[in-house]
């Protein structure tokens, strides 16, 4: 469980995931390389052991091709969530959100 992190960090991680999930959904119709997405990725930087999923999401967010953008954002998002779970920094089943 992510209980070893202070509550404010868990809240920030949860909000960042929500921003990225919404961007991933929008990526099928438009670019999502926004300030909000950049800030969300920056907030998660210290909690992800590897940087490549964050970079993958950001690179895909500005893609011209809708299918490639959606696939890249989805793959990046899934990798970010996996890293957060492995680092025990986030649990989508947490009750205190």
C-alpha cells in the first residue's frame, strides 16, 4: 500500500494520474501537449523509477497522427501506472482518495 507516502503526496499523484487519464482520452481527437499534462508528468517524475514512460507520454502528446498519438499516450500512461504501482507510490484501489 502507498501508506508510506504522506497524504499530500498521494493526493498529488492521484490528481496527476487523473490529468493524464483525461489527456489520454482526448488524445484520440486532438493534441494534448498542454501545460496541465506537463505539470502532471513533472509531479510524477520523482515517483517513477524510470523516466522513459513519462517521456513517451509527452512525445506522443504532440503527435500529428491521431492513431499514433492515442497509442503512444495509452502506452505511456499504462507504463507510468505500472511504475507507480511497482514503486508502491499509487494504488488505484485506495479508499482515501
